[in-house]
């Protein structure tokens, strides 16, 4: 990879992110009972993609706060215009993405990030589900893996429902759990045209099946029948 294609994290984000992680860890621990399992599955100091289920706005900061390494994160551009949420995203340096749009420049940047050795957090569903049950994944994650060849870490989040904040501020101390699965390698795609798109969708669904295997039944959604247990 040439020097011109290497992605460098801007200096201001290198300074701000550890502070943000410290603050959010403190907030989550004060408001909830936090449990993290599977850290031994993380391939430290190597590039990989973290694939999480996405129920609410609490998911990315929860993962980012407790992940042992700094993650690059992509997020929906419409959230950037919202007071509070948008400011946090901009301060951390979340990479904006237009939901449902094909953005070659963005995909090139994502590939550059991963090939530069930096792990990336993505929600394969492409948007918040607003309910525990997962929706079907978009094929984008399969394209990213196809271009980079890195492993995927499925990460199941439990308790980050949209009523989390109300329950937390009323002293209920709800449980928040992050289950980190073992790295998975997606099948190599050799076909072209419409068949390639279908194979990418199958690979994206495979990621979600492993992710579903980390989650309780009510969180599996459309992947309830295809869940792959980690055991």
C-alpha cells in the first residue's frame, strides 16, 4: 500500500478519543450494570471489522467506550444534524454515511482505514432497528471484507434498548452486556454480476447468523432460524 493511500487518524481525534472513552465508561458504569465477555477473541494490534447489532443510539458509544482498542466508527449522516448527538459524533470523528446510498468515496476510505491496520466498527443492518429483533443486513459489510480480507468479530449487544436512558435515570440500574464472538472468515467470492451481489448478501447474512448466536432469542429477529452458536 503506497503512503498516499495510508489512512492517518487526525491528531485532534487521537487526543479527544481517550477522554471521550473515559467519560462514557464512567457514565455507563454509573447508570448500568455493565458486563463484557469475549475480550480474549480480539486480534489485538491487527485490522478487523467489528459487526454489532444496532438497536438504538446507545450502541456505538457503548462499544467504543469499552473496546480495548480505538475503533474507527461509521454513522448515519442524518444524526450529525441533531443537537447533542451530532456534536458527540463530530468530536469523536465518526465517519458519516448516507443510508442506502452507494458511496464509492466512502468505501474507498473504509478500505484504506482497514488496510492501514485500524479496526472498524460497523452495523451491518445499516440503521437502528428500534426494537431488539435484528433486521436483515445490507451487503456492504461483505464488500468491505471482500476488499480487505480481514476477519469479522461479531459483537452482540444486550440491554441497549431505546428505553435504556429512562430506566437508568430513574435508578433502575439496567443491565448492559457486550458479548464479543470469535473472529470469522467469510467465504471468498469468485462469481461476477448478479451472482456476486447474491454472494455478498449471503456473506452478510452469515455474519448476522454468527451474531445472532451470541444473542438471546428475542434479539435475533429475522436470523432466529439461522443463528449459529459459538459453542
